[in-house]
C-alpha cells in the first residue's frame, strides 16, 4: 500500500480525501467486476489456445488463483514467495529487463537479480526500455549465469511459454529471426538483424 500511495497520491498530487475516495472507488469496482471479467477472459483464452498471464501476484493465494485459470506466465510477481510458488507450479516467471539493468524495480518491488540468483527467473521482458533486452542477459552472465541460459530468457523460453513454436531458437525450419551483437566491453552493440532469414539491418 505504501508503494500504491506513493505512485497515485504523491505523483498525481491527490489530497488525503481525494486519495481515500480514489481507493474506495477502485476497491468497489474490483469487488463488483474483477472475478467475473477474469473468468470470461480466462475461459476465452483457454478455449482459443491463447496463453494467459497473471500480473503482480503477491501471495501464494494469488498464485493458486492463477493456477486455477491455467496461467502459464507469472508476470512481475511482487514477492519472493509468489515468484517461488509460480515457478514451482510450472509457470514461467517474468520480470522486466530494466530491473536487471537498474539493479532494482522502479516501483520498489523485488529485484529480478534476486530471483535469478535463486534460480526462479525464467523470462525477461522489455517493459519500458526495449534495448534492455540486449543488455540484461550480459549483465546476468557477468554475474555468473551461463550466457546461453541468460540469452534463453529473451529468446527460447518466452517463445515456448506463449506457444510461438516457430521462433526463439536457431534450428532448421524455424523463422531465423536473428540479432548479431558485438560486445568487446561494456554495453553490447547491435551489428546486424535478420527477419525470417532476410537481413533488415
């Protein structure tokens, strides 16, 4: 709640009364609509083979709810407990690559590096800095993770998690979406890009 207060009240300049009314409205709307809408969305996605992700799970109860919906991707868990439970349930645990680059969450939540160190981080997303997907795997590798495991967090694992079986790996018959990176020291530099085997940069 401290982070929520900081984000909404402080950044939006709300008074105490305005913030209390804002929170009450949000809680009432959630109680009235959230369960019904989650049920509808999850059922539709499962019926059509669309991967369902949870978001900001904080407790084991949240994870248990995600399991009941057939969730395959735990996006930005906010506690070690939720991340560990999601990973143990077979979900891919996703954190933002900027969290790795900055060494912390911009919203004050758990760090992606902590989850990586515990072996429960599976996928990195670009979140609000797309280039962080290039940088983060090398930062993890510099900290001791095998480079191929770190690269898989931005290639094969996310592709597999969302059933994009035609990409994410270098193998015969796949799309051949490739990025050639030069990293003699420091920040990696993109040198070439191929899309479906055709060089575009």
